[in-house]
C-alpha cells in the first residue's frame, strides 16, 4: 500500500539523472555533450613532471613531461518518462515495479458499493485492493468532485447537469440509495475527501481527469471551449493536490484529454501520467512521448496481441479497462499488460493468483 501523506509537488525542474554504476556524480558535468553507448566523448589529460636521477651515470635531473590521453568511455543510458526506453525486465511476464497494481478497483469497488463514493473506496480496501481509480469533474463553483457522468440522473436522487450545480447542491444529493438502502445518504465526495480516505486506508490512487466531450475519442481542437474547460479541470485538480500536501508518488493522473495532461505535465511534472485511449492510435508513441506519460490505458475490447507486444517492446506500461471477465484479464496479462481496471477487483485478483500458482 502507498501512503498519500507527504510533501506537496512543487518541483518544476526535471530530475537530474543519477550517475551510472561505478561513476561519481562529479564525473557527469553539465558541460559535457550527451553520452550514448559506445561513444568517445571526453578526454582526460594528465601532465606529470618527473625528476629522476640516472642511476648509472649520475647524470643531472631530467624533466619528463608525460601526457596521457584517455578516451575510454563507459556504456550507459538514462531513462525518463518522456523517452522511449528498452523493454524492462519481466518476471512471469510482469514488471518487478509496475506503475500500479495488476488489478485496479474501477471507480472503487463499484460492483459492491455505489461508484465513485467514499463507501466504494472503503469497500475496495476491504476486498484487498491496493489501488483505486476515480473520476474528477468540477461543480459550477469550481470545486473538484468525484463523479463520472455529465448528469446526476443515474447515480443520485437528483436530475440535471453535474456542472450546473454548486458544491452545496451536489452535497445535498443522495448518491447511495439507487444502489441499495444500505448506502442511503452517501454523498458525492470531493477530491480532497477521497484523497484523505485513501491516505487513511493506504490505497494508491489513479485520478482520471474527465474529458468534456460527448465521446472520449471525439476531436477536440486547440482553442475550443471544450479544450479550455478540460484544462481548467486539470488546473483545479492540481491545485487541490498541492494544497493538501499530498505525496504525489501515490498518484497517477490519467485522461483522454491531451489538454488536461499538458496542464498536469506543466504544473506537476513529477507526477506520473497515463494516456487514456479507446483504440490504440497509430501515433501512440508520439503522444506518450510528447505528454511524458508512463503508460497507455486502452479499451480491452479494441486491442490486439500484436499491438500490446509492440508497445511493451518500447518499455511503455499498459493498463486495460474495464475487465470483469477473469479469463480475459489473464489473457491480457499474458500478452504483457501490466494491469486491468475491474469493477469486481477481488474476483479478478483471485483468479489471477490461482492461475499464476497453478501454471508456474
């Protein structure tokens, strides 16, 4: 489990690469050109003045200047979120240190509790989940809430557009009784409340910054009203996380909106990001590189084994949504997907664990 408590994300400078094994940090000087494997990019000169007596003829001292030219250069490389790197080491076809868990509770444990509520996060934790996914949107007065739909109709006792309601109006709605009487009185949680609860429970959190288009893969041009509104959701989300003093290592931001991801990249550059797509686009590598994403998250029904294998060879992680069929989850993991989003996380995790043990 990952704690959400810690220092706020304030560093706006990229990480400095650590020195390669066997070399001190002082050996990597800012003035040096980029080093690539096998290159000869630096020369160290040592001039030694040696005075020695001639042991045979007792001759006078001789001044000997020796210049030693060294052009030996170790082979190493540095990886970063915005550069394609070699495929990482796998064990049982899985990464040793993945971005998230192999099963992420989708909108909390939404098959067991009302989705995107504190109750759903608690239930996910009770079922053994270590990572949850939630969606964020803005109220009319720009408060960041957890919600998926553009309207409140499906998951509350209210009606109308979510973004047309103030925070007070949203908090007055019952978002639990539609699921079962047991959850009557549940509220739309704010992002702050959700992060606080995850901190208490030790849950990692994938925060999806909602797009504002009719369909996730609809075109959204630069300068459009929707693009600006999606940027605003990202800005407000970043603000809340900073104000909370939350540890960003516990967070992964994802979005279908490139505008939202650009904002997060600029405002919180060290926070891990994931590009959300329906079908994997032909230019996925350009998008992942430009946005500095650590993973690409795709619709499980729209990907092929060949696509997954190609992406994995580039060292980019993949997560697939929404996978409630245990056999499909197993198949995707065998292809090389790092994890799946599931409404029933305990069922999927149990199946994967049993299969892993029985098949070695």
